[in-house]
C-alpha cells in the first residue's frame, strides 16, 4: 500500500493559503493516528461530520484541538458535543439554533455557529435561502438566544465540473456575506470550498476552507 505523507501534503496546502484563510482539516472517517500526524505537523482545526465520532476523538486526542462540526446536524445529538465543539458549520433552522442554545447553556458556554446557505442548484443540498438567512438574523427570536453566536455563513457549491457555475454560486454568497457583514459585526467567517474547489472559493472571498482528501488521501485509515 502506498504511503501517504499527511504532514507534507498539509504543509504544502498551508503554505499556499493566504494568511486570512483558516484551514479546517476534514478528518471524518480518519483514524486517531492520522489526525495525530496532522496535529504533530501543526494543524489544530479539524472537521467531523458525525457528532458521536467527533466526541470519541475529542476524548482520545489532545485537548487543544478545535473541533468543527461540518455535517448535517441532528438536533437530538447536539448534547454530545455541546461541552467542547468550537464551531458548528451547518445550521439551517431556528429550531436547531434553539437546541444548540439550550445545550450550550447547560455548560455555561456560547457556541459559535455558521448558517448554511443553499447556493447550489442541486436539490439534495441542505441550507437556507439568502432571504431566509436575512430574515432569521433580523428575527426577534434569535435575539433571545444568549448561548449561541452566529459568526458567519457556510455554503457548498454544486457538484459539477462547470467552474463558471461554481464561481457564480460562491460569488453570490460572498456578495451576500459582505453586505450583511457591514450591518452585523459578529459576522466574520465565510466557509466555502473543499478539496476540489477551495482555491476558487478563496478567490471568491472564502476565509475558511474544509479540506479532507487533499490532506489525508482518498483511502480510509483504519
């Protein structure tokens, strides 16, 4: 089996990133040993898409790791990560924010959240429309939630080889983010871009990218 040098791949990507861009190493399905290799190379921000898997890794791995929940969120599992999660990327409803707030309050924490915008043409992607996001941010209900803070938006482009379409989708969210950022000082993060399109996402204004296979390789670590 060919050896995949995680540290080398990680450092190549990090050196090429602009200083304002945060790299989230997507470690879903990867072993603790693989994550430790990236950790020992200096990476501290990791993204998982299953709460209970992330909770197990949080228990086993160094405590200065920042864990990001990047998958679709099941409200009934928020309690398993409320005591440690640093950022939740995929929030797509007021009801989910209410549950995150409820669980964060139990641990005397404020949990940072990103609202997921539906920018792709595919019907399978989760997320809110840009109008729904604006309405949510201006709602009376969200102002009552003292244990969450919406710090930005997350978007996923269509799964397509059409770079013009991907660019259009990224730019739509970037323009929207910049407009609302001028009205809301808490909005600081625009999470767009994965292994296949993160360079284009950065050109379109992303300041947080979620990269997995380009760091860890395509195969699963066991």
